[in-house]
C-alpha cells in the first residue's frame, strides 16, 4: 500500500512517518503540508518528495492511504476530503472541535468504507490491558472511582512547539492534547459520561491551559478524574481505580491490585499480556487485509464528546451535562 503523509504540524508526525517507512507492508510516497518550508524540511528528512498540491494526493489513484497529522482545526476538511477520495485514514487525536463536525466526519468515513484508525496508543500497554481485564472480570466489584494522571513538562522545559499554544489551531491546551489519553482511557473503562466539571489554569502564562483537571460522572455514581498538563516533572503517568471489592494502580509500568483473591493485600501482577501492535501498524495490517483497524471512528467521536463537555464546563464555570 502507498501512503502519503498529510501534514507536518504535529509533534508525532516524525514518529508515524518513521513507522510507515519501516513497515514492510507500506510504501511511504510523499508528504504535504500547508507550510511549504516546514513540509519540505520534513520530506527531506525521510527522503521522499514534497507534494505542494493536496488535491494531487486525493486525485492520485495509486495512493491508497493517508496519515493525517495536520493542525487539529484542519481535520474536518482534510478528513472529509480523504474519505471522499477513498483513502484509508490514520489520524492523530482529537478528531474535531465540535460534536457536529465529528458526526459529519464519521458519516463520510462510514459511507466511504475506508479503514480508519485514530491513535490511542495507551490501549496497547500491557498494564492497561491487564487492568481492563481485571475490571471486566468483576473481581474489583463495581468501579466507584477512577483517576488517570498523565503529564509531561513540555511547557516548563520549553520543548513543545509554539503552535501547540495557539488555540485557533489546537482548540485548547493541555487537556485537548495530552489530556486525550486520560479521556479515552476513562471512556474505554467506564463507558459514556453523564456530566463533567473542569478546572484549567495557566502556569507558564501561555494563552491556553497548561494544567488541567476534569471530574466526570458516569453511570451508577462512578466518578472519573482526568488530570493532565505540560508543567509536571517526575511522575508522568498514574492510573488508579477503586471498586466495591478491590482496587488497582498502574505506575512505572507496574500494575498493583488488591481483591478477595489476594486476601485484600496489594500485590504486583506478574503475568502481564504482551503489548499490542501500535495503532499505526495495526491500521497498515488492516488495510492489507490482516485483522481489524483499531480505534475506529465511533471511538474518535466519543473522545470529541468528552472534550466538548470538558471545555464547555471550563468556559461557563458550570457543570456540563451530556
């Protein structure tokens, strides 16, 4: 399959492009970006042509698929065009700024029949896979509380690109970007949200939030907490879940849990599953007829709903009901 890269804007463009280039089932053919200088520089790094005309990619029938890493505000137009051109789609989170746009994209993709994957890499982790199995087994009882803490120091250490602080391009700051991981994880474990309350702050004086927490109500009284930011050093990831019969915690690539089978003592789970294939490689497999494309467009629409609720709560200062 021939794959074109559409957009060099995202910090993960290089990671995904490398994965395509190194996958024997795919051929990396060209790269487009709306900033010609940025696009040419990225294309040169990979030894592929820079394509200045995006329409030429849609019109080229030899190109089977696209990896979309444009600015988020461009997603709707680019994703709709890709679906119309019958190009299989891999993209970065989040899908869109509004629920209406997300539904439009989903409709176009489903009607086109193309293989679609959005990048939710945390779902490949052995610790989270084992935690999901543990929760689904019922050994922890009804989950009453879940917290996902996911941070880095991109703002305080100064390594994030300036355009990540441009709300017109990104739709938001830390919650919209890094906070997507806690949000889709909570959705994966707990299902659909009922309401959300958010507190976002600006620690480093940027025009978007770089420190953010959303508290989410789920069915049955379960509370989920999505914590994220660009201003924390030292503890990048923690997930904890508490239920009526037990609890678990994921940190430092370790899963600890307690329940009746452990005599209610906290133990480390030793026998973890294998890491799943990364989303981009699983998508390439699916396009080649091997397995299913993970994290489909309905999952992407769900993440948009979470984000719309989180940001509406912050903007209004009120609880947002889904």
